[in-house]
């Protein structure tokens, strides 16, 4: 599990690598610069799934990886698993064992 400070560090690092100011990024995300600043400093937990997906898109970063850093799972994936839990849970467990998880 990654803590909220590490999530903020990742966002800040990716944002700075892209040369995007905190203000520009916040505007593109439709959040306030103050809120983004507090996320990056670890004062606030990661934002909603929707905002994280937007962040990933703007930063050209894998959505599932960024959601995982926020201790979240894509709601679409959860819906798929919930549609047939025995089938998908078994499959995921089998893959996890294969990968040493």
C-alpha cells in the first residue's frame, strides 16, 4: 500500500517532468490549485477516481498504475469482477500465484 504522501510525490514529479505548472494542471483537472497543492504535499488523500483518471490522461501515465498508487481500483474492473465473482476471482488468484503474489 502506498501512502497519500507518496501519491502526491508521484503526481508532482510527473507534472514537473511534463513542465506543467501546478495552476495549469489544477485548471485542466477542474480542481483548485490549493487542493492540488495539498494532495501533492500529502495533506489530503488522493482525489476521486474520476480526477485520478484525468491526471493519468494528462500526464500520459497508466491509469491502472496511478489508481493503484491511490489504493483504488477502476470501477469498470470492479463491475466486471462483480458480474461473475467466482470466475474472475479464481482467475485473478491463479495469476497472482503464477506471479508469486
